[in-house]
């Protein structure tokens, strides 16, 4: 087996250049959910296409019903027919940066800052989610190509711009381009490590559906003095509905909500238990101390194996300074449901609507907006050769065996790859719990970036080694 | 001819001149919120002072940090005559949008509608120049005919009512002795309908509060933290959803302390008004009464306290979705108070009620924009109300409706708090007067019968 040291040294030697490229990407304010930033999304896509073309990829920008995708194919000459075909997925869009005033440095002006703990961190919106993460794979590929001439597998890179918004755009794109995207396995770098020292492979993801509810009462805003009492206040109707959404044990009260939620298999439970999840520390890190989820479940079970109903936003009436004695005509809330097991998005949505209807006075109306696309929960087979290969590579880099863990978040594309392409996904990522993903002051540790690149380099090496073995 | 009849006849004869004076006053664009009209505000004050001086009042323009006040006194030199304050305001709302006016706002016009009703169009014809002149012109008729007034009168005309009355309370405090009377009469309210006179005897008080619930230190990803992390919107929604029971009653312990049932005779009188709950709700697109079960809409608005959420916000509210568990959620709440409900007590009880529902690892903060105000109620049986109601009935040949108003009229509170005076609210406006809107009008009959009503009320008070 050929030594890897030359490639890894190349990674380390080029780290400043890698960082400079990441910073360029971070400077594009790619907030795809806001039309004001669609120009930035197009610019970022063009930048990524050029970057990949410069690495020897056949890279193109392709239109979708949403933001454009970048599809880049790398087909090294002289590869044996059994060489695997790999699909790498990442997303260049980011969450909105609000509230802006809480950022210590502007969200789209990346900064390196060294903390009191000696760790250097990259601060910017997208530093972790997902620009920093996707660049770990791209930079590993670059280092490999530079050191060895070409990659030991066929690779298609698919980078989308609607992950934080409406995932139905990518679903439609994938459905139309099945043949081109077909692969033996998909790699995604959009998940976290177990802790700062322990790598992880994510094998369970929750699904997600989003629903916006608007309750309308009076035909216009009313004076609360002249109408307060007899006139229905939509805020009251809405908060009543939302207040009923959970019972006192934290269970979601929508009838049928738990259909398809299975208990966690005993083996997985044992493994999770052995991880000694630091519940107190986890909550304390965000200023909390009392687990708010379903009673009777550990914090990690609430996140990894239990569905939720969350209110992500609420708005109605007068919200400026001082007071205005108004009875608003409408009240709005944005909800998301995290799904597990076999919970079916369509049934959950139907259950919610019936639940709302049952609490709606006869003279009020309700309207819904379902945005962002639906995704079912995903469970990845833990005993696959890909997982084994990644386990070895990650252990070599970090000096610790990776944890096979679950993630409470959703990566809808994993389900899409499985259902439309029949492809399983390997989820390896280097994010940390304190990365403030979706929050002000999002960051990515420089260690995550550097060792992330090195980890992917080792995974690529593992694939090369497989082929060496196949040849001999 | 009785004395009252001769005074009424003097008022009738003087109507055209009264109208001229109203139109002269309406022609002055005394818009208090716009500094460009500062000189016009002063001009309006000076005109009223000149007019009242000519009538025999000792009247003067009184400086404030903002627009001046008019204060005028008439002393009939009768030691037994009661002393009343009469309040109105000479400032008006801005006239925008100008393109919606049929005739220019400051060129008053008298037009007869297809219904045969004569209306006086112009900004301020109703609010409040037309209304305040009803008592001034009534006093003129009294003085013309008898040489004096049956009461000792102090007139206070303000120039900042439409811009929040910033100078009023300091002015009342500085001139307490001069302005304190037996009671105040305020002419800035409506009749029940065009045939039925009204005295407003009940105004609800208010307590305003704003709550902020803080859960996690920062906004969190709802995928990564959804479940174990407390969501402040959920806590806030739950809290607000428990504010009312299923019968629409407010559940805060002690909330109804000091709320008494409406006296039977008042209820009977309200029932006679034949107010249509259905029509009232239908006009605003509703059909199911939302307040306390078993109470009519009128009773709910005039005589029952409420807890209303006026605004709520938290988390992501833009387009699309953002899977966030916000750090904070906020709501603005107003309580309308009646009877003897105490603002401080209500606020304290609400805050305790809210605090009890917040998990120990979350925080709740309150900020209120002021101390709140208790309800203003004058007993429907008080002699002032009885005398005034009877005088109005003589004029309109209909029982005077003793009504409530769900809103608050700050001047009533200031008179009570600073000068210790009750207020009697008599006005001749109608619901379709388009106050604060284009084509504001005052019916000629409101003006004419308003003057005649005050002639009678003054007579009744002096008796």
C-alpha cells in the first residue's frame, strides 16, 4: 500500500489556499429563500462551476424550477469497469442571517478568530452549513488530483441552491436526470461529529414537513376598545390552536400523529446509551436545563427517534414600539414537524388540518401554505461496505472510532436519492454542536475544515486501495 | 312664552349667524400635528377668544409649550349658581387624502343630500369645531336673551387633542384652582342615532403590558434541537391560550374583583336600544359573538372587562420557511377595565399568572408603556346625568340613551385625576360623520338641535 503522507502533506501545505477559496464562496450572500439574493445565488453557482472546471471537471450550471444546480462530472481515463461511481452532494445556499444585530462580524464577510481556548474559528453564514463542509470534499479531491493525477473513481458532484428553502426543486431535477445521477453511493458532507474529538457517521435522519397557517377573523383590523369582547381575535384563536398542540407530557395531540413511529431497536438503544450523551451540557450550552420534549424519553431519544411539532415563527397585529389597541384581522404561524420511522407527510398534514378545523370558530377562516417540500425520515444500513470504509478512514485521521449516530435534523435529499435513484447515502460531516448553524455567529472550527479535508482524503485513499486490491 | 322657549327662539333666530361663525372657524386650517399650521392654530384660538370676549366672558389665549389653550370665564354673580367646565378642542386632523374630498376641506360647504338632510362639510365641522360651538352658541342665546347665564361657566378649548394632548396635563396642574369646577361637560361624542340623544356614562379603562419570553440563549436549529429545547413561542402560545376559559371569561385569579353587574334598570334601558349584535358583527365580517357567554355585545363592550392580544411575534416570519427555534417570543396585551377594577392589581395578577406558566429555565420579562387607567363611570342615577338626560329628552322627544364606550377618552381621566372632577359626555355626532376621514360632515340638525339641547341643559343645571 502506497503511503498517503504526500497527499496529506499537500493538504496541509495548501490549507491557506483552501481557506481563501472557502472565504470567496462565503462572501456570496446565497439566501435562496429571499428573492433579493437570487443574483448572489447565480454568481455563486458560476463561481463553483469555474472552480470545478479548473479542477478538470466537466462542470455545467443547469436550471431547475428554483435556484440553478451545478453538475460536474469527473471521468478519469483508464479506470477499470468495476471502479465505483460516486455522487457527491452539497448545497451552496444558506439560511437568512437575521437577526443581523447579533452578529459580531458581518455574516457575509468571513473572519478567522482565535478563541481563548486556542481554537481558530471561521465565522460567517454558511461557514459550516454547508459551504465549509462541502469544500472539505472538494479540497480533498483537489489535493488528490494534484498529488496523484486523477481520482480513483468516477465522480459526479451535484451542488444545489434550495436546501434551506424548497427541496421540491431538487426533487424535480433529480427525477428528470436519473440516468446521469445514477451512482453506487452518494456522499454528503452536511452532518456533525460526535464531539470535537470524535468523528461520526450519521445513520438516522428525521423527516420534515413545513406548514404555514393563517387564521383570518374580522374583515379588517378593529379598534380593540370598540370591538374588544364580541369580536373574535385571530391571535386568540391561533394561540389556542398552538396551545393545544402538545399535551402536558409533551406529546403532540394531533390524532394519528404517532402512527408509524416505531420503538428504537434494542441494539441501537444500547449503542446510544453507551455514548453517554451529555444531556445537561447539551442543554446548558444553549442556556437551558429542563428537557422540553416528551416525558419519559432521554434528550437524545427526543432528538433522534421522536417526532416533534415546532412553531418556528408567529406574527400578527402591532409589533412596533409602544402600544396600538388593535384587534388584527389575521394571525400567522409557521410550523414544522420532524418525522421519524414511517410517519407519512401527507397523513400528518391532513391530521393537522383536521385538528385546526376542530378549533376554528365558524366565522373564521384558515389558509395554509406548504413550503419547503416534504421528507420522510431516513435510516441508513449500518453494515454497508461504504460505512466500513469510512469508519476506517475516520479512525485513522482522528485516532478514535467514529460514532454511528442519529441526527434530529432532516436532509431531504437522502430520501430523494433513495427513492428516485435507488442510491444509499454515506453521511460524514465535521460540524460541531456549537457551530450556531441557522443562528447568528455561525462558525466552523479550522480543525473541522482541515481534518475534514484530511478525512475525505483518507476516504478517497481507501477507495483507491480497494481498486489496487481488485487489480491484484 | 316661557323663559326657555324665548331663549330657544333666540337660538333659532341666530342660527344663520351661528353657522357663519362655524364656517369662519372651519376655514382656519388648525392642524395641530403639522408644524406648518402652527400660526393657524393660534389664529383659531384668538378667534374663539375674541368671540367669547365679545359675549362677556373674560377670555384669554394661554400659552403652553405647544399650541395655546383658550380659557374663558363667565360669572353670573350669583353665589348659588353651580360652576361647570365646558371642554372642546379647536385643532383638527390632517385632511389627507385630499383627492377624496368632494369640496375642499377648509372651504366649508352646506349641501342637501338626496335624503333631504342638510349637511355641513369640512374638516372639523364635527370634530370638534361644530360640537364645541353648540355650547358656545347656546350660551350666546342665553346671554342675548337674559343678559347672563344660569351657571358659572369656565370654558377650556384645547389645541392639541388630535396630537396626543402633550400640554394638557401640565396645564391642568398649573391652573388647578382656576379650572376646578363642580363637574365638566365634554362635547366630543355621538348621539345613539340621528333621532336618539345620548350621554356616555361608561368608559373602559386600560392596562397595557408587553411580554418577552426567552428560552434558549440563541436561535436554534429546530432539527438539531427540536424536542429537548424549550420553544418560547410554544410557551407563549400556551400561556395566551389559557387566558380565557371556554366561556370566554378571563382566567386570571382575581380578575373580576371590582366588576359589578350592570343594574337592572340600565340593562333594561340598553335593551330598548334594540342593538343588533348580528349586524354589528356582520359589518366586520364576523357572526359568532366571541366574548363572555351569556352577555350581549353591548354589555361586553360597555360593561365587561377583556384581555386582548394586540400583537404577537417571534422567530422567522418572512417568506418561505426557516427551521428555527427562536430564542425569544413577544406579545402585546391590553386589558380593558370596568367598574372598580384596579390597574395595578390587574397588572400584578396577570404577571403572576404568566410567570407561573414559564418553565424554570426560561425567563419572562414585562414592559408596560404606562401605569394604565381605571374605568370612568358616572352613576346613571347621578343628578347631573338625570338633569341632562331629561333636558335632552325634551329637545328630542325621545329617552336619552345612557351608553358606554368601549374605548377611552383621555380627557375624562385627566379631569378626574388632576382636578377631581367627573365628566358628563354629551355630543351630537353621528356614526357616519367621517371623523378623521375625507368628507367629514356634521348634520345641520346636529348643530341646530345641539345648540337647542345645551340651552335646555344649561337651564336644567341652573334650576
